C-alpha cells in the first residue's frame, strides 16, 4: 500500500488554515495599529499643546517687555528661539503701531495655531502691546505616525508569517500527514481482499487516546464490520438467487393463470355488455309493440264504428228504388233528406280518414323504431375484433368522409387539431364504430341546438407519452348535457334525444372498457355544448399476439 503526504494549498485544510490565520492576524493588526495610531496622534497633539503652554510660560513675558522697550532685535532673538522648538514652523509678533516681526514660513496644510495677546500692566494701567502668533505644522506628526505604521506592519507581518509557518508545520505533523494516510487506506480498501489494520506513525497514547486514535479505532472497526457484512451478504445473495429461480417459475405460472383469468373476465364483460344491450333492445321493442298494439286497437275501433255502414244502407235504399229514383228524390221525404244525409256522412268519413291516417303514421313510426333498434343491435354485434395497425388520424378522416354529406346539410363545420400519434394494434372496426357514434352524437346535438352562431365540432387527437395512451376528443357547441343526464349518459337504454335508443354511447363505453381505455363526457349544462374524451392504449403487434396466445 502506498500513500502520498503533503500539504494541499488549493482547497485543502492547510490552505484554509493559513488563510484564516493570515486573515484574522491582518484584521487584528489593522485594528491594533489603528488604535495605536489614534493614541499616538492624540499624544503628539497633546505634546504640541503642552509646548504651546511652555511658550506662554517661558517667552510671552520676555517678548512683552522687549516690545514695551521697543527692543525689536531682542524680540527677534526670542522668536528664533521659539522657532527652534519641535514642529514650530512660523512665529510672528504684531506690535501695536509698529511693523510685524516674523520668522519662519507659514504652515501649509494641517497646522496648530496659538495666538497670545501681549499685555503690560504699568502704573495701574493695562496696556495692549500686540499679539504673538505661533504656528506648529502637523507634517512632523504625520511623518512620525507613518514611520510607526511601517514598523508595526512589518513586525506584525513577520510575526504572522512565522506563527503561520510554525502552526502549519505543527498542523502537518499532528494531523495532515495522518489524514493522508487514512485517506490512502480508505482508497485501497476492498471488501474482497481485506488488508491489515490501520496504524499511524506516531507515539502511542494508550493512556489518554486523542481524536486521531478514536478515528483509527473507528476505521478498523468499520473495516472489520464491513468485511463481515459483505461475507454475510454473499451468503444471502446466493440463497436469494436460489429463491429467485423458484419465484420466477412461480411467477410465470401465476402470470399465465392471471392472463387466462383476465381474458375470461374480458370475454365475460363483453358478453355481459352484449346481454345488457340485448335486454335493452327487447325492452324497447316490447314497449314499441305495446304502442303498436294500442294504435291497431284504435284503428279497429274506428273502422268498427265507421260511418261507411250508413253510406251502405243509404246506397241500398237508393238502389231499391230502381227506375223510380228520380221520383224518389223529388217526392219521397226520405229522398229529399238523403242529400243532406250524404253531406253529414261525408264529413264524418273525412274525420275518420284523418284519424286513421294519424294512427297509420304512428304505426309506421313504431315499425321504424323496431327496425332501427334491431339494426343498432346488429351493427354493434357485427363489430369485428381483429386487431391491426391503425392510424387514428386517417381512421377519423375516413369516418368524416362518410358523414360529410349529413354535416354539410346541417351546415356544421368540423375543425381538426391532430398531432402525430404512434400506430397501435387495435380492432379497427371497434375504434371506427366509437368515432362514428361520437361524431353522429355531436352532429345531432348541434342540429337541435338553438344558437345564433354557426354549428361547429372540434376534434383533437394527441399522444400522452407518460400514460402511453392516444387521446381523442370531440367537442360541440350543441344543446349540452344536464347534470342529471351526465350521470346516466352511458347507461344502456338511456338517451337525451327524442326517439333515441340509448345504445350508441353505452356500446362505445363497453368497447373502451374492453380495450383497456376510457370514455368520459363533460358539459357545463344545457346550451353549453359537450365534450367527449376517448383514451385508448398504444399496443404493439407483440402485445396483441401474446394476448391471443394467453387467450
């Protein structure tokens, strides 16, 4: 096993340690230097003020006496003496009634100025002789401060560097090199080939172990535990493989059984749906036959009580007169009344004819209902179940061409919004039946709607990749569906259309359930149109073949 020792300056602990030491030392140095500068500055300014006080005490009285004696040469000597004091750059005396006496140059920039009035008490009179002005420049103060700053920063930098280097050396000796060894040991660790226990090249601290000793102990315990767990895992894995083989055989058997059960349930559901529709058909035909029987009874009663018998008797009376018919009509009271009688009977026969025509129309309607009911049942029963690859978009366009004439006669426009969808192996006749029934349903809803806008049917088609379902949606601006009707819309024999059989949508729902899809309806109420959504799965040829094998 090999391992590498060394200090990582970029991103390593040592680099961060040195950076933090330098940062904190720099901050403390700057703060301490700033405080020291502030104190030194106040000290120097205090010394200047003390120096000004010393000038007041030592020179003001002498200068006052010399000005009183008009000894300006001696005044100049005193001024030069003041000028020799530290930081004093300019001194002048402004005698009353005499010229100003000045030595040095006025300070440029920051300065400390002291003005002292010169008074002399003589014979009880206080005489104002002039003003003494002393200017001390701050350049000397600033220069001394800069020198102190340079010394402090240099010494602090050297101290920080030495402390950092020492701490880095100690840190490397105590921690970093051992961490590198631990990291190398961890990198070389293998469950298949456990190595010897981890040890560090350092003095033993058995009496009082430190943190590194704790890490080494924990690492060795972890290595031993992992190796033991790995061996146990290998044993469990071998046992699991054995159980897996047995389970796979059991799953295959159960899967085959479930497929067979599923196909049986689908077939039973289909047969149940067919039976439910057949019961509905028989019930509807039975109701229609009852109405048909009533209409037949009404016709028989009308014919039995018909006025045609009165016409027959009147005609027999006229025929019985033979060649005397003219005399019969002119002289016989019965003949004279017979014309009026014929008029009355004619009116009655006209009423009977209208009533019989109405009942005959009812009979024709009832017979047509029976024929339509039988045709709807036959149409659903003959929908094939052979699966083949279908393109839903082309299939609906084929349905649309078949219904184009009826849509054009009703002045209904159809808007298509088709996206690319994958092909699916499904019973094409069943999908076509569903599309055709929904299109017819939308057409009838628009035809019977009382709207002030053109009839419009929107049809959309897209693919839901997440659910692997093709979504077919048809929306109309027709009569809409009430809340109560929505609950029963797919029930067998239930229809919202006058004369509707209630088999179309029920058959569509059965087909979608049989194919593993879904059919739903939505409407905001009467007059708001309706939307029917169909979702059918995308199946491959292999899936269809496997389903047939299982069946």
